C-alpha cells in the first residue's frame, strides 16, 4: 500500500508535511552540503525586511535546559540583497521556498510583500507579526488586535501568493488571532514563534544576551506550543502549521493530532541537521504502522 | 563539510584536566585544513540543544583528535564517553589559517586550547619558526613535545611561574621581537580575546600580518543562525558582521573591529 505524505498549504504543494522553520536554516546554502534540500517539505528562509538590518550585539543565543534563547535581532540582507544573493541559489532546487517577511511599520510590511510579487521561485510568504526581538514593532503587531488586522489585510492586498500568518505566542488570545488572520484573508497560519525569555549570569550580574532578553525555542516550549496549536486549529478552517520544540517524529505527530496540517522544525536542526527529513520518514512509518494511507488521516485525529 | 558518526578510538587524560579524544572519522579527517574545527554532539547530553565546537588537533589515517578541558556541562559529560561509543561530528568547519607565510618567519602564539588549534598549522607551514605558549599554570601548557618534534622551538610563560618565565606570553614574545628576523614575521595566534588583541596590536604596529583564531559561542556552526558574529571592517569605512563559524574562525588582525573601538 502506498503511503502519501504530501500536503497542500494554501496552494503550496509539499512532498511531505515537514518544513524547516524561519531563522534556523539560513537561506539554504548553509545546510546544502549536509542534507538533501529536495527532501524537505518546504524551506522557510530567515525573515526579510525591506532594507538590510544589522541585528543585535552578541551574545545572541544562550542555551538553557532543553531550550535556546535567541536574540539575533532579525539580521538580514534586506529585500534587494535577498533577491540578488539568496533566492537564485534556491531556484536550483525542487523545494517550495517560503519567504518569511517583517517590517517596522505597516508600510514596510506592504513594501516587502509587494517586492516578492514578480520574484520567480517564491512559493509563498510567511508574515512574522510575532518576533520578540524587535523593540519598535513586530511584537506589537502581534499583540494588538486592531494593528494585527491592519497588517494582515495590508499584506493580503499586496500579494497574490499563498499567505501564511505567523502568530505571536499569546496563549490567552490565540483563537482570537487565528480567526482574525483567517478573516483578513490568510491562507494558513503558523505558530508558535519563540517565547519571550531571559537568562542572567550571576557572577557578572549581567544578562546573558546582548539584547537583555530574547525568545525561547526548543523542546522546552513544545507542550506550550502544542496547546496553542490545538486552540488555533479548533478556531479556524484554514490549515495550521505547528511549530515549537519538534525534535522527533513523535513530537510532530502530536502536533498533527492536535490539528496541524504541517509542521516546521527549528532548533532541532542545530543538533541534527537531518532532523526534518528523519521526522518526515518517521511520520511515514507511523502511517504504515497504523494502516493509514495519507498524512491527512492523522491531522486533527485527537480523541477526546 | 559533512556529518559523520565517529567511533571513539581513544580517550585519555593528558594533563591538568585536559583530555585527548581520538575519533575514527574517515570522511572528515582527510579534508581538515589547519585551524578548522568540528561541531561535536556530546553523547547522552539530553538537556542540550546545541553541539560544541572543538579545533582539530590532529588528523591522519582516517582519524582525528581534539584536546579539550572541562569547561561546563557539555565537556563534563563528554569526559565520560568511552572508547567504542560513537559521537556525531559536523566538519571540517570554518576557513582556518592560511598555511603559508610569504617567505617571512612564522611565529605561533597560543594560550589554552590554542596550542591544539595551531598544531596542524605547525606541521603544514613551509618553514619552521618559533612558538610562544602561555597559560595560568604549567598544567595549561600543552603539546610542547609535539611542537618540538616538528622542529619548532617553544618559549613558555605561565602566570604563576610554574613553567617557563612568570607572566603573560606577550613578555617573551616582545623580548624576541626586539630583534626580528630580517625577512620579517607572520603571526598566527589562538587563545583568549585579550591575548589575541595584544598580538593584533603588535602586528599592526610592526607592519606584520597576524592571523587570529577567535572563540565565539556557536549555535548551528554552519552559518545559518547568525549567533557567532564578529564586527569586521568594511571596505566603505563602516563595518559588517561576519560569521566566525563560516568566514572565520581565523581573521587577519586588520579586519577585526575590537569591541570598544
Ligand atoms: C572555533 C572554536 C574552537 C574551539 N576549540 C576548542 C578546543 O580545541 N579545545 C577546547 O577545550 N575548547 C575549545 N573551544 C571551546 C569549547 O567549544 C567550549 O569549551 C565548549 O563549548 C564548552 O562547552 P560546555 O558545554 O562544557 O560549557 P557550558 O558553559 O556548559 O556551555 C554552554 C554553551 O556555551 C558554549 N560555550 C561555553 N564556553 C565556550 C567557549 N569558550 N567557546 C565557545 N562556546 C562556549 C557551549 O558550546 C554551549 O553552547 C573552541 C571554541 C570555538 C568557538
Ligand atoms: C536562531 C533563531 C532565529 C529565528 N529567526 C526567526 C525569524 O527571522 N523569523 C521568524 O518568524 N521566526 C524566527 N525564529 C523562530 C522559529 O522559526 C520558530 O518559530 C521557533 O524557534 C520555535 O520552533 P523550534 O522550537 O522548533 O525552534 C527563529 C528561531 C531561532 C532559534
Ligand atoms: S554558529 Fe550559526 S551562524 Fe555561526
């Protein structure tokens, strides 16, 4: 019996439901010697803004128990830089490329979304309204319902590409934001981004991160992420992409059972660059073991 | 660059808490150039989400070795790994040292594990020069025999005077540099940031080149996460970030923007 792992997210066809998460896989070439990019469900590239951004001073990450706090500060080469130096490499592969975008103002979100309209080799956009590492803007966009609607609607008006909205990890209102994204025309939602966090060096009494605080990712956040994905999936009809601490196939299957159509693997790639590919294989094994033909037979399969 | 499950062939104490770990890595070992490193996944370190970077001390016959010291949780657990176990490696990583000195006399300067990082270079350089090693105590001065066997005289300084002269490694270096060889010198260094900066300043003052291997905390180790950045002078007079794991860990001293500049 054939097993079908393929999924479709708002028109983006993926060979399997396991993507690599924004900011953890660079722009593709960094891991190309280690893993076959064509076996990934999709590649979500590091967040792109209209102009180049230098990001935060080091230290930019700190390891905690089962997790990682990062405060990269959204360093990126900007729209033009990515179109010139980043995207051509990825066109050489047969894998959907999803560009993660962000801005400091609604106009910047519009500008960067519009900038990809003519670009060949972009399967879809993921709008980051949820990064904890930018002081002026994005965190607010994800934490204020009116502003959130304005940004999503504005980006929607500027792009015909499949549009994924990446939600802030705000547990108390996750269903509300999920519905708002759907209402404003998003084709899918993804969650969660890293969770605001910090660490202190008790000898020097200084914060361990140059930016003082950052966002926590990795296995430590998985149970929280799972709860939010479950809430979001119950609230909307559009597909949900589950993210947060996924490190093995069992983790990914939990998210699928909670209602996710696909998942993204972030921090786990640092320990095991082949994590996403191995997770996709593991999902296939699970389907076989349970006599299921298609990964959609798992999505939302949680029993009460 | 590749990922390889490497079997532990040998794992023994050398001195002062340092251990030597020898791994069978037929894929990675032949590709290693001087100053490159491997990103090692510490086995049984369940709470960790990151690998740990280590300079390659030696690479031959399909095996590579590292010298390391207990510096925290990961290295403490690594110490317990037994021969026969496998360890996942990614490598070789980074650009390493240029294995040439343009006809000048090569001068190696190392503190702590820097001696390990310079060992392959000492073997690969087209001519022998002189090495200066520094440490807190005699326990921190590694591989002197190996360097001498390769034909390098080694001058030593320790902060407590337990080996060589008392003080910082820059003291014997400065003394020696009062009469530099006629053909000039090319410096290669690995060690704590303060030491590297002192070497860089001397190189700039003397008109020499100094190739400095930086130590930065790392996430991915391959250039994807932007954890390990260093400020580097840009051609337009400004600066840019470069990734120590990809464009480094070795930079020429003039490229580096020192933190409080
Ligand atoms: C390019 C490079 C080459 C290195 N080569 C050697 C070597 O040959 N021998 C050797 O003994 N050590 C070497 N180090 C330092 C070594 O990586 C650290 O000692 C090690 O990561 C400590 O891990 P831990 O879990 O024991 O420490 P913890 O403090 O528990 O680790 C917490 C986190 O901080 C990181 N970290 C802590 N100290 C350092 C450090 N000094 N440098 C970078 N990351 C650090 C760890 O990797 C980990 O991500 C090298 C570092 C770099 C960047
Ligand atoms: C180093 C690092 C950089 C990140 N950069 C971005 C980014 O640019 N845009 C974004 O939307 N999310 C970014 N993220 C968040 C991840 O995409 C993901 O949502 C989060 O890490 C949770 O997943 P994980 O636990 O599998 O890592 C970043 C995460 C890390 C660890
Ligand atoms: S450690 Fe990730 S970019 Fe250098």
